[in-house]
């Protein structure tokens, strides 16, 4: 109920109209019935004032003095008595006779009595109403645990956003809806039917609050008498005047303000890595059914503000604003700043300006729109039932009806379809059939069983430079398959190859032949060394010993007793094959000089330091015990074995055991280019920090003095390599048809160990076989191409080309539901939009390509930036 009590002129006109209406509906003056009959009808009958209140019905105020006089008249028993009350007169209840506003502080029983509508109309028909007075009609409202007649309604000041100086004071019942307040405001301000409006309430702090839910009451909205209500009208370009403060491009030129283009042809500004969001929004904006739904304001009646799974209607309203702006025809581009903030508010993963997956954004948006527009206000519990041998048609219909009992929105009407899921127990053969709804198809791409690896081959011949090779190997192969493929290019037997992952000038990992190739990432630097032996030497074997060798340079400014803090690794490490008969410090030095001869020059005779022979003889006498440069590394003295003496059976060629020292030479008899030292796998001298490495074959470090390295080491030549002809090879990837992806999606698969199925027959979890079939397709079909391939060690984006038609994509061969022969076009789709990502795993750009027509779209997944 809304009544006017505004400025005098408008109020008088409104009251006059109300009085005229009251007089029109006032029944003709009837002949007075008997006094006893009057008393029964007014006091005790079904329409009498003693009956209980009912929420929503109308009651009327009657001035207490007039009513007492009427009581005395009917109880006196004389119809000709002088106590006849005359016309009903409520004058003492009003403040004035212009606005006819009630006096403040009136008390029931003292100032007035309340009569139900029927009793009031009886009295008016018998006695009449004082000329010019309006009836005082009030509603019964229902408050918690009580019903009462609302004598004093809420008086709201209605103003328009562009004319705050002109207001209308209107009375509303506490039970009136916000929608009624909005309708009243539209009537007062003569708003055209096609214009969009919304309400704001000014609170006690002076700020404005949106009145989102038009279905709640004035009481629930906590509106109070005297509160200012502002009605805002959407502009022709689809924006709200209040949103202008948030628009980034508010300083538009006059040309932009007067722009008139084709509705829907409108760009979205990139706010910073928001191409994923813009692309998904452009795709969705080109869905005709959904866009018309928002443009025609159908969403306003279906906003669900009380859905605990929803977002209080804010996502739906933000998307509606975006659609109205894009389809207004008044923008070349718009800034989706408000929408981006709303998405980030309800989905924290989209906060900030990192790259994201466009399909994930679309999935969130469709789910948010569905819950915000869900016509089911209170979701009932629905038990999922298995087929249990029943016909598919019956089970599918039951599943869809159950889905609609909890989920009923324009999103369900437009985008939801139905899967048939079949699970078969491998032990007992029990078959479980269920039907599940879906919003989009996430289909896999056929994956090639081959992969391309780039490796560097290091030959034993020091005259040959390292070679870069591009090898085609099986994805699920082993390291031995890589060696076999490389052997075809080099002519070197796979048995003479060792594969290593080199990182930061050291060996990150030395691979065994039986290890899987999946442990090698595409970004790894893989070196394959030609060797003539093995790292773990076997006692009694005559094979050469393979020694891992690092290159280090001393840093004098941080040299702490030759510790690793004063040594820096550089260059590429080596795997050097050393003959057993030369496995001495002296022999190892000569072998390394030979292997490094391509980029390490020998000193001239003038550079040799002959030394003082006599001095050397004296030094020999003082050497305790001192390494012998000609001593064999194979025959360690027991007292020199140290802590490794107990593991000589495992590895009898430990350098530390042979010499009692880990560094050579301890002094110089002639000029040496570098010194040798045993180190751990990290290239440091501390070999006791890792218990696993104490008993392992030590690595050798070649330590260079800066001056010697600068003089004899050619860094440019050391880094040189050649490219094999195979480097130019590019593995051709044949394009696949979209139908192949659908076929792969509907093939039988076995559940993974992490996701077993509980068999109700076996009473235990089983790795069942699972098959998905398409039972019912939606009006708009979204297809998501899964371009990510994940393994335990890596992930990659598949760049396989997928071919699909623009028109008449036929899904009839994949839908197993019995088809309607009278409608052969039922499962044929036309393309409307593609969201496509350009780039690799770490970066790229996402864009939408809109296509005319309807009714399906492709979303190609796009990676998240590290």
C-alpha cells in the first residue's frame, strides 16, 4: 500500500482522487437494519471487530468518540433516539484537512478503534462518511510471533538521480516490497517502460546502499520514515550514471560520446593480462539466447538473492551491465573494470592481474550466473538412483527431472546436457549406469607417441667439437632408446654412451639406461658422452674407469684455504675414460691434458720450471707421507685407506684411499697448468656432508689459477659446437578432426589408482572401466579442447591443429538417445565463437574470434603463467 502525503498541491489532488474513488466504491446508503442486527454484524459476526487479524488484509480506523456514540445508540434500543451518531467523522484524528496526515501518538482504544473492511463498509453504507474525508485504511502486517495493524506506515522521500531537489513523500507499508517502491517511483517520475531503473537508499552515515533485491519487504530492507530513496535511470549507452566515477576512460572525446555503431560490435579493454577474461566474455556475449535474455530484462524477475551457493545476484547484474553496454551501439570499446572486481571478489583466484585459463573463467561465470538466476529458491534433497536394470529412457528422464528440481535457470535451459556414465567392475562384472548433467564438453586431443629431444653429443676424440642433435624418441621410452636414436646419427654404439643432465656447470643427474625418458624435461640440458668404460669400476675388470670432471677457477679475493667458497665452477663438465694402467694422479693429468687439447694449449719449453734438484731431494726427505706422482691408484696402503677402508670391496678405486690426500700435486717440480682435487657431486671439497657420498666414487675438479686460465684456456673454443643435419628436422604433426576428439572422449578407460570406484556388489573399491556417452545435447554446446598434457615430471601445451566445420557440425553419430526421425537437424550445430590462445606454456595472448550464426563454441584452454 502506498499513499501520498507530499507537497500541498500534489497531496490535495491525490487525496481528492482517493476520496472520489472511495465515494465511487461506497455503496448506496441502505436502510438501517435493526439495532440488534447492527450490533451483531459490527461486533460479533464473521465480519466483526472481534475476529482475529489476518496478514495482508485491510482494517480501518474510526474515531473513538463517534464509535462510542454509535454503541450507545444501538444499545439504547430506540432508533428514533437523539443519540443517533450521524455520519462517520474522523476529523480529530488528522493533523489538518489538506494532507490528511494522522496525528502522532494516537492510541488504540483511546483515540480510535479498528474495524475490519466488511464492518467498515457496513457502517459507511448505513451512516455515510463525512464529506471530503478519506477513509483511513491500514494493512495487517506479520512480524515475528505477532500480527498487528500498521497504523503508521513508512514515509519515504522519493527523488530522481538527476533532480534531487524535487521529492515525493510516499507512504508504504512495512510489508510492501522494494519492487512496489520502484514501481511507485517510476509512476511518480513518468519513466518510460523500456527504461531501466534501480534504487539507492541513503543511510544514516550519508552513503548510498543499493537496493538489490526487489522481492524483499520495506521492513526487511530496514527502511525508515524520512529516508531518502534515489531512483537511477540507465543511460542510452548502457551505463549507469553512478558508474561514471569508476570508468577509466571517462575523458572520452566528443566523437566517442556521439558514437553510434552496430550493437554487439564492441571491444573490451585489456586491464593487464585480462585477455583470458575478455575472450570468454566476447564468446558468451555472442550467444543470442542469453544476450536477448539480459537485454529484455528477463533476468530481473529471476534474480535469486538468497541462494547460499550464489553471489547475491551481483555477478548476474555485473554481467547484465556489461551486455547492455556492449549491445547499446554507443561504444567502440568498454572497460570491464567493475566486472573484473566482482569476479575477483567472489573468486579470489582471479584477483590481481596474473594470467589465467579462459575456460576456468567461463566455467566460473556460467556457474555464477546459474546460481544467481536459479528459479529454485529452496533446493530439496534429491537422492541419486542407479539404473538397476531399468530402461535408459526412464532413468535419463528421472535424472533430468531431479536435476531440474534443484537447478532451473536460463543457463540450464541453454547450456546443460546429459551424459550417460557406465562403470563395469573388473571382478564381479557389476554394471552401474547413471546419467549426469554437464555444462560443457572437455575433450582430449589425440596425443602423439613420439617426442623431440635436443641433446649435445660429446665425442672422445678431442679434435671433434660437441655436436647438437635433434632426436625423435618414444614418449614412454627409456634412456636406452635415446642412445639408440643418437647412435644412428653418430655411428657410436649405444653401449659407449652415458647420458647426463647438466645444470649450472655440474652434473645434475647421471641417467641409467633403464630410466624413463619422461624424467627428462624439454627445458633440460642433456649431454651424451662417448665413453669406453663405466663409472662404478668392478674389481678384477679390465674396463676403463669413467671419471666425472668439473672445471673450477680460484677467486683470490675469497680464497679460504682452498675451500669451495673460493672456487667457482665454469664451462661444461666432462666424463673422462681413464685406462686402468694410467689411473694415477700423473696419468690422470696427462689424460685430461689430452682431452682438453682442443682448447687448452701446452706451455712452451721456456715456461717450464726446472727447479732446484738439490732442493727437491731435501724436500723428499721431509715429505710425510707425501703422494707419489707415479704411485698406482689401484693398490692403496691399508694405513692410508682412512674411513673408506671398509668399503674397498664395493669400489676399490677410490682416489682418496690411494694417496691419503685429495689434492694433487702438493708441490711443483715442473710447471703445471692446473691442480686436481677430489670433490663431491656438487663440485665442492666437503665430502662429509652427505653420508651417501662418503663411500661413492669421487668427482675430480680441475682447479685453475686465474692467470693460468687466462693464458692457456681458450673459452671461445671451449664453448664451440656444431649442429648436426638433424637439427633442422621438424616433426610434422598431422591435423586431427574434432570428431576424433569426441571419439576419444567416449572411449572406454580404466580408472586411475587415485580415483577408484566403490562397487556395491563387491563391497570394495575397484579400478573399474568407465565409458561416457552423450545422451542429450544442449541448445548451445561449449567444447573445451584440453591442450594440456601432464606427466609426473613435466607439462606441455599441445599445439595439434584441430579441424572443424563452420556450419552443420553433426553430432548425431555420438548421441545414443533414440533420435526423432522427423527432426534430422536436431544435433547439427553452427559455430558462433572461438576463444583461442596464442603462445606457449609461460606466456601468450588469448583472443576471441566471433563467427556469425549459432549454436556452438570452442574454448581452447590456455596456460597459467608461472
